[in-house]
C-alpha cells in the first residue's frame, strides 16, 4: 500500500494471504530448509479451514486441533514508498479448558515421534499464563529438546519451567532481566542472568545478530554473532527464521556456534522476502561467511 496514511481510504497494489503465527512461520522455514516438521496448535472456523488448506498447498505437514471459535486474521500493511510496515492484529479466539486438554493430548501424542519441540507465539485468550510452562514440563519429560519463543508473563513462567532453549529478542530479554541493556557487556551479562532463571541455554537475538549462552563441553560458552545489516524488504518474522535456522542446525548435530551462525544467516535472509518464514536456502549459504562469531569473555562476577 503506497503512501499509507491513517484516516485515509487505501487500495492495495499487491496482496497475499498466508497462514501465519510464529509456530507456523518456524514450521514454514524448517520445511524450506528441508527438515521434517509438523505444525500444530489450535484453529477454528472457516479461517481455520483456510489455514489448513493453505498449509497443505505449501506441503507443510500439520495436525491442528479444531476449536469452536474462529481463528483470527492479522493484517500487515507494507508501504513500499517508505518501507514502513504497520500491523493490525485481530483479537484471537478463546479456548476452553476442555478444548485445551484435548489439544494437549494431541501434542503429547505427536511428541512421541519428535526429538525437538518449539513453543512459539502468544497464548490464545482463555488460557492461563502458566500454559507454556506446563507444556514444557510435560514435553520435556518425554525427552524432547524444548525451545521457547514467546513474551510477557507466559515467557517469565516458561523460563522457570527449565526449557532447553529460550530465544527472546532484545525487548523480550529486557523484560525478563527487568532492566534495559547498554553495551555488549550488559547484554552478555543479561543472557547469563536469564539462564539463571531456569533455561539451559539462552539466545538473545539483536537486530545485528545474536548473543548465545550455550552448552559446550562440560560447561557453557558465550558467543556474540554479528552480521552486516541488509536492506530489509520486510523485517517481519526474522526472529522466526532465525529460530528455524538454529533448530535445523541443532537437529543436524552441528556445533553450537555453527547453529547460531546459521540462525543469524536465516534471520537476515528472511528480511529479503515479503511473507514470514520464507527463506532462500542458497542465499542463506552465501550469507554464512558474512556472519562473524566471537567468544565473549565472561564477566568475572557471573561465572
Ligand atoms: N536488516 C537486517 N539485516 C540483517 N539481519 C537482520 C536484519 N533484521 C533482522 N536480522 C536478523 O534476524 C534475527 C532476528 O532478528 P530480531 O531480533 O529483530 O527478531 P524478532 O524481533 O524476534 O523478529 P520477529 O518477532 O518479527 O520474528 C537476528 O539475528 C538479526 O540479526
Ligand atoms: Mg520474535
């Protein structure tokens, strides 16, 4: 939508409708990376039916649980004249306790055939903020690697459930740490502080890369990765592409720092496409060399 101005009537010059939500975006990116993945969650109504049809068209395997309420439709308005994007997110459906219990049963069934489980996105209305924490505990008990990307209270409670990996962006990490970050040392210290709250590993994405406090050998190592900024066509979903890249590498058993590197390249490459979770694997390979990884010496007072 060129020259988008609040208060005016607009016409789109181009438009597309694709299934979204962080979990679906991560699944799309994993599928494009050639990894076996099943998208699950809660959907409903005619919009829910369209979501499933569109996922099937994209060959993204899915096993959603159907609820009574209608799934929401969110709108992202991209103004090509300024590059500014504006989001309008509908209030989502409400989920009853009974519906959630049935979904949980499905998730645990699927988990029996999986080795990693990514919990991503906000919680629908009607669910308690402890929901992710509970799911992490039950899926973790089955021996899966649990990865979390959400925000607010559900994230605070989720980290205490000791997931394997939590991957907040900077803002979400500041909320977890309870203060704003200034400088490299401060950010490095913050990921360690967050790890003390429960998760085994903490990855904080920042606009120019990430900080990763990851298991290495018998202990932990802290890395800072940077990438020269690309001119973004659409920045939406770069965090989801990052996470998919990280998870794909980890699933393949790569070294921690290489998993982070691949994640950063995927996040960066995804900014070149309109549509969340879309990445071009060849372009990702070409970006890998521009990602600089350096160990961060841990501040003495925290180790
Ligand atoms: N313009 C850009 N150029 C290069 N890399 C980028 C750019 N924008 C984002 N990235 C990369 O993408 C990754 C994720 O970025 P960010 O922290 O902004 O995610 P996010 O806020 O969770 O995004 P979203 O929630 O929309 O998916 C980071 O590793 C970052 O380096
Ligand atoms: Mg994010």
